[in-house]
C-alpha cells in the first residue's frame, strides 16, 4: 500500500490556511497606505501629481512610505507561508505588493480588488537601475560592480600606472579637484584616453569638486622646551635663533626663536652675547650675528642647548657698557619650526581664525587655525569636534573672541600628532556653508569640458544640488552628479533631495564612509551604509561604496580579514572606489577577484543559490 506524503508530515507543520485571509487584509491595508502616503510625498517634494512622476520617482516614494511602517511581524507571517517577505522589494515595491495580493486572492477565491497599475514590473525595476548605472559608468566589465580608483599625482607623469589599472579591471577614474592643478589633471586625462584606445575599453572620469572641507591650518603650539641643535658657523637665517619682540614675526620664522619683552629687546644689538645655564645645567651662550630688515636679531649657539621659559639670560654687551641694561631676564615665549603637535587626552587646544600675532593661550597646548574661519561664529559650547578622521576628538568648553577652546577626551594612549591640512568634523551643527566654493565654480569650467561625472562634496541641502544644476546649465552641460554623503545632515536630507531632483537631473550617490563614520559614529556606520544601498536601489540610481576599501593592502601591501569581508559586501553596490596608494594595482586585482566570486553568490540583497562543491570551495 502506498504511503501518502501528508501522512508523514505532522499536522502542526502544515500551512494554516486560516492565516491567509487576515494576511490578505493586512496587505490590502498596507497597499492603500503606501499609495496614499507616496502621493503626498511626491506632491510635497516634487510639486507634481503622482501620475506625472517617473516610474523611478514613484517607486522611491512607495519605498519611503513602506519603510515608515514596522512590517517585521507581517514579514514573519509571509515567510511562514513561503511567500516573499518584502525584504527584496526595493526596486519594485508596488509590483511586489500587488503580486502577493493577487496570489492570495486567487488562493482564497476572493474577487479581484481594484489596485491600479504598479509603475513598473520586477524586470523593469532591475532594468532601470542597470540602465542608469551604465549611463554613468559604462557597460560592465563582467563584474557585479564597477571599480573606481582615485588617481595620485604621479599618475600624470608615470606612463604605465593607468595602463595597468585599466588592464586589471578599472572602469572609472576619480580626480580630486581639491588637489593638484589643471596641468596635472590634463596629463592624467590624456593618459586615461591613451589607455582607452589601447585596451578598447571606455573609462569614465569623475571629477570631485573640493567643497567646503574643514581642515586645520597653521599651528602655533606652546613650546615648553626649546632644543637648539649644534650647527657649524656660519649659519643661515633659518638655522639661527631668531630674537624678536613681535609675536607675528616669531611665528613666521621657520626655525628656532625667542620672544622677548620689548623693554629688554631694545638693549640687544649685533655683537652682543646672551649667557645662560640651560635646563640640563650646561653653561651656554647665544651670539648676535645678524640683524634682519625688520629689526630682529639672528643669534648663533655653538653647542646644543635646551631652553625653557624659566631659563634666565644675562646680556653681555660687546661694548662693555652696562648702563640701563637688564641684569637678567626670562623669555616670554619659545618657538620652533613645527609641522605638527602631539596632543593627549585631557589637553586643551584653541581652534582660531589665525595664529598670526596671537598671544598664546595660558592653558592651551596649541593654537590651530581652521581654514574656513567663518564657521567659528556658529559653534556653541558643548559641540563635539573631531580631527583627522576621528583620531582625536573633544568638546568645546569656551567661546573666545579669537576662537573656541576644546578639551580633548578622545586620543590614543600615547597621544597623536595633529598636523596642518587634517580634516575637521563638527557633527550636528549647521555650519551655514554652501557646498560650492569660488574655487569649485572656477574648477567647474574645466570639469564640464573634460569629465563624464561631477562629484558634489558635503551635500547637506537641496539648494546645494540645485545650485550645481544651475551652474551646469549655464555652461550648457548635463553631466550626471554624484552626491557625496559625508555628514549626518546630508544623510537626513538625502530622501527629500532625491524626491525633488530625481526627475530633474541624473544622479548617483557616494557613501563617503570616512567622514560619515566620524559624523554618526562608527558603530552606526554598518547599518547606515545598508540603508543607503536600499534607498538608492529604490530610486534606481547607482551608489558608490567608498573610503578605506582594502586600505591596508593598498597602503601597506597586506590584506586583513575584516577588509576581505568588507570588500565582499561592497559587491552589493554599483561601483566600488579604491583610494590611492603604492599597492593600488594589486588592490584592484584582488578586488576584481573578490567581486567576480561574489557575483555567483549574491545580487544586491538576494542570495544566489548556485551549486556548492565544498572541496572546490576551499581550493578554487
């Protein structure tokens, strides 16, 4: 006698048909909610009726409405019934909902509800994203994501670098307009075009406008001890010890120096000597050998010496006269040539408009200029300030006329050097900056005639994007814009920007994970990069996975296990960007191999269930 399969299955594991009717009702209610809310969003942001919007814009509005609800209980029920859980519906939200509803109506024998027509099908949603990606980055080279590389300065002169990168799989090159010059950019582009013709492969060029990047400027650290090195006589201007009574000229000196009280300095002249006992108890002297055009003096110290603010000097006149001269005196400030200052947790630093002519702060370890000084007027007490990609961080504790005082509470145990041109992040504060500077507008003239894509840095407002679109139109250009999301404010504003601009100009998004992680916190970065991938897929626009991808391999020649996993996850983006480094060619080769392998396993969020051969998996 044959065995009936259902007899072998416990009753409790069979599908409970009583779930289907309430499930259908819930899906119908959700469909109605998404339809109503998406129409409101399009009217609010795009100022048009929903039937006038493109399929991509409508789908984005549908997705944003869907994600306003917590549908996790519904997803669990759908999965229990072996139905799609909506978790992969980004590119075709209403098609997925309506397909589910029709299946359940047919199963339950219910009359077909009037739902309207979805703006696009499953295949059309996938095809739109593919088409928009190809518009920006060209036809795929057989990988699930394009590979972009930021070009270093030497790419303008080194003939083989770009050739090797194209050969290994690069399909897009990024030129950062914050660095180099027009001559260097032209040389880079000429080499890209030459490689294109040799390898018969089109490579797109993205040129990033620099934007209002906050960076450190000149530094004026509090020097507690000045170490004067032994130098052979005669010495030049910078090798000597500058003596002055003007703080500005002391700071401008690219060498060692002493600031003296004006009442003392007026008695010192060429040929005089300053005798002192240094910090180590060594008897030393500084001979006045030269006078500068500004009236300062250059001194020569024959032997190594260590001077502090407590070092007492005696003036020995070359004339032998002692009338009116000070018997002993202390320096008021020490100075040395500096490119960086090491700071520690608990230190105070002053972020100021200029270090020129400033008197040192009595408690700050250093005065540090900010290259966009107007933002200082917007900084409140209590705001967090981060330096150098989050290596250093602190809180503003006081506002002064010359700047803001910051107490550092985040630093490595052995401190960290803070140098010029290091990035500054101030999360959660509206700095009131336009994302287009005067230099950006000047650079844009070159960009529109040489690039395929233009990158807009530090996007935070709709007005930033509209301004760039207007500037492009005035130059009769329609370059697609890559919106670089680098701040918490930009992240929050992105859905509204896309709803407004999606039907007005071709767009892509770059997840600038370095600055963004500093802004929102590294622990949140993992989930936020996922949300950005989903949002862009819903809008059918390409997304670039950027910053620190395989950084240790590219910079040091060794790949860490976490970086391998990160590179594998990047296959869900439409383009992966690698930064410059001495091992960049090897980095491209490894990334291309990882992307090719992942292509058989994953498409966006969807696992691809290819046959698995375990022994081959370990060896090939």
